[in-house]
């Protein structure tokens, strides 16, 4: 019996999986107040690596400046923290 038939077949690779670049709310404190934060601004600041992958903002940390965030996805806690700090949220392809 050939080796490839003797070895167990395991796993599954989802070809539709979307890998997001993660940025925490606490990392956004480095921007000045009233800044419009887009993926290109995040890349220039060194927060993300590529503009090809979508960006997701998570709610880890605290935000002390009011910003306008344009990202592909945001968690509910991130939205709440941004709005509480006096900022705006625009979700969708930026």
C-alpha cells in the first residue's frame, strides 16, 4: 500500500477565510485629536503591514482622544469606546 494512502487525511482549509489585521483601540492614542484614521494612515504609523488585507479594530485598551475611524470591521466594544471618547466610526471598505 503506498504511503499517501496509509497516512490519515486530516483537516480542512477554508479558501474563503478572511484574515484581518488587528489594531487595538489603545494603540490609537498615538494619533492627534480630530484625526481621520484610515488604513493608509495606520500603515504610515506602523500599526499594520499591508493595505491588501482588511483592518479590524478591537476594543482592547482605552482611548483618550476623539478620532474618526474608517476600518473594514470594528468590534462592538471598540465602537462604544470610540464614540464615548467623542469620535466617529465609519465601518466598511475604506
